[in-house]
């Protein structure tokens, strides 16, 4: 019961299941779930709350072919008792018209396409054993389907009998990884899925699966009898390998709704979900050597593979591989067109694994699809003479792996940068030399070195490591060196000549922020020294000030941008303050003023003369 409530809340009916799961796995949510489930268990521990579950459910695919080139595959889930071809057709068709003859149902129309002799709807059943379509033997409501069955409704010419069968179902090859959380991992590669290749169907191809159905959404409750633990919150979570982004993504939809493409990889992990999101499957980086026996050798280093890949999958990632299956074991016949010599029985492809502890090659002891690889593993395929047994191991030792980091991550001009190659790994030999090229014409040797850049820019740093066997490896990374700057103080004064008691506006809006090399650092404080003993700190650029005494004052503004380099800058402006307003005559008006004064005097004298 706890499981049903948990899944209902986590996955139905919202479409964003990743966010719902994250919201669910909070302490408050878990406590609420436990309380609800306890109450339900007290009332009736068998209450299903409308949920279909377990082996009572069957996954089937239906093909609808309208005879005009339109064809669609649809997957549906049926319950026992409602698992006929008729029930499946009802689920996948938009509209369905049937005629009943006694207790037998015969289809007249699907999605508005009606029987019109000689064209009629015929249903076919895919015989998995024989690998072919067989004409439906009875009325569609009387044929019960099995789990993973496929049926096809074909609108076709029935003037000749029997009519032609539908085309074979599409085949999709996918990889399915099962991780039981206890160290047991099984990689199923090139799983052939016919029809609709949903995550659920692909999983059913390799394991026994129990599901719960909420509406039309299916959620896995158990794989190979390992059940979700609703007490300790350990569940089966599926992940999808994003080929483009080269990363794992958590399944965002019900497992019967996510349709896979050829070459896709999914992983089911049985994992602790008390912390969300849980950890995704690993991404293994492996090295692969192909030795064609004619002095041609090719190394493939740091090949990224999802999960815990097999030797076969790793090899297929770098080469064209032909192989033969003997029951569940895969044996390589050819790599890149070089075939085993089955005529003279001399030369064959043999695979070896590098034992980093013993520092030697070991022959692969099992079929190449059964040996799972881990991050850092090294394998070699050798095309060699097998007339004597065991054959000779590879003569090539693996290359070392160059790897380095640096601090600080974004250095400044003139700042010391420490480069550390401690993450470099020897593969068989010992690393005897670390050579650095800093991209600015400077070089150095050593595992840990220091360097200073004198100019800003982006530089390509190259590390070359060489081992005691003379093998080498390089890694290149780009480092960006920045030239930070501090803020810039600037302000205006209105008016610059004032009188005692007048309010003067000081505006620092023209001041500029700083930059720390990666982003702008805003000014947090404007520190005003008005020269009269008053010092004021503001967060805004505009301030007003009144002087009570006449005089000439030097006003200094200091702007402060914490995190910039440097963090402060200052600017000074002179202000004159007088006791009375000062009347000033512009220079260009002096002559005019003198003329007016003289004219006034002349007029005044003439008037005085007349009065006499």
C-alpha cells in the first residue's frame, strides 16, 4: 500500500515527474505518506485505490495500417479479463465501429475508415516463434493476448484469399543495464525489440518486470523479484543515456511512454532515493588497443561509455565488429574487416586486459560480452598466431594518461598560477617526465609547476607526460587570464560658486563600476569629504550639502566597490562659497555698460542746463 500511495503522489498525474519526485522526497512528504498509508492499512490492507498491478497486466502493441501509406504503432496495457484483440483496439483507436454476431465482434471501421469491399479490415497476430504474421483465427473479442504480443489491423484488398500479411515489425537494438545496488550489474547489449520500443518493453525483453498502472502510466515495482523498498525508500529508477550531451538523464515519463531509438542505452538502478536526485550511473572511460598483427597498432584513449560497458560494447565504440552468439556468449569474428582465419586455423582475434596491479596483460577468460569494464580499464585486441597455446600477450604497454588542473581557475595578470599534473596516470610503466607548454612561449618541467602570465588573453596549456617505456600522452586545456580594474570616481557640483546656506547638489552618477575579471563589481558606497569637517557615506550617487561658512573647499569623493581590483578610487572638485551673491558682468558686456553709463550722464547734464 505504501508503494502505491508513494508512486501515485510521485508520478501521477503531472507531466514533470522529475520535479514531483524531488518535491516528494522531503521529510514532511515522507511522514505524510507514512500516515496516509498507515490509515489505509488499518481500514483494509488490500485497498488498491484504483490501481492495476503486477502480473494481471499485459503490455501489447497494435499496428494500424490504413492502406494509404499511413501506418502507426501504438502500445497499450491491458488487464486480465479485458485482454482481447478487441480491448486492445479500443484503447489505441480514436473511434471503433463493430458488428456483433451473437457473441462475436467484427470490425466495420477504425478511425472513420469503413469496410468497402473488396477492402476490409483484417487483423493479424505476430507469431514470435515462427517470426511471421498469422491471420487472426477468430472474432477479435474472442482472442486473448499474452504479455508482449503484437497484433496488426490491416485495411487491404480481400478479393483474393488469403490477403497479404502486414510488413514485418520494426526492429530496434538497444542496450539495457541492470544494477541491483549490491555490486551485481548485468549489461544486456543489442537487445532486439520488435514493434514499439518503450523502456518498459525493452526491460521486459531481458528481465521479469512487475508494474503498477496509474491511468495509462506504468511504473516499475520489481525487476527479477527485487522489489521497491517502500520502508527504506529504495526504488528502481531508470536513466537514459543522452547521446548528444554525453550524459545520463533521469527518466522523465512513465516507462511505457518513453520510446527508444536504435542504439539507445538505458539503465535501471536500484538506489537510495531519500536524497533527490539520486546518483546517476557512471560514465566509464577506457583505453582500447587494436593490433592487426602487421605492425599496425591503434590506441583509443579515454573512450567514454555509459554505465559498466562490456568488452564487446567498448570495442564496438571504436571499430566495426562482426561476432557470433553461442547461446548467450559473444565471440568476435572480425574487427574492421580483418577476419579470423577459419581456413588454416592460425590467426584469430584475442582480447586481453591490462592488470594494473600486476603490471601485465591477462587473457580474457570469458566471452567478450560477459566481461564488464570499469572506469580506467584497458583492453587490447590482438590478431595473432594461435597454433601454440596460450598465445603471446601484447608487446605494447598502455600509454600513460595526462591530466592536470590549475589554481586559481581564472587568474589575473601578474598572479601566480599553480599547475598540478598529479592526476596523470601511468599505464604499465612509470611517468618519468612532465613537460609543460603554457601557450605564451614559456615551458617548464615537473609534476607541479608555477607560472605567471603578463598579458590578458586565452592560452592553450599543453601537458606531455612520458613513461619509462617511452610512451607518452598529452592533454590540452584553455586558460583565460584577465586584467581586472577598480571603480572610477567622477562627480559634478551645481552650483560651483554658492553662498552660505545654499543647498549644493553633488552628483556621482558618472562614476563607473569595477570589474574583477569575470563580472562587473558595482559601487556599494560613495564616501564624501566636503572639506568642512563633514564626511558622509551614502549608498546612492546623489547627495546635497550646505556650507555655513564662506570659503574655498576641496570636495573629495571616494567610491568603494568591494571585490574589484583595486576596490576604491577618488576624485576632487573645488567649490567657492561666499557670504553674499556675487554680481558679475560678462567680459563682452563691459563696453556696453560703460557706454550706457556715459550716455546717461550726458542726458542728465543737458536736462540740468535747460532748467537753468
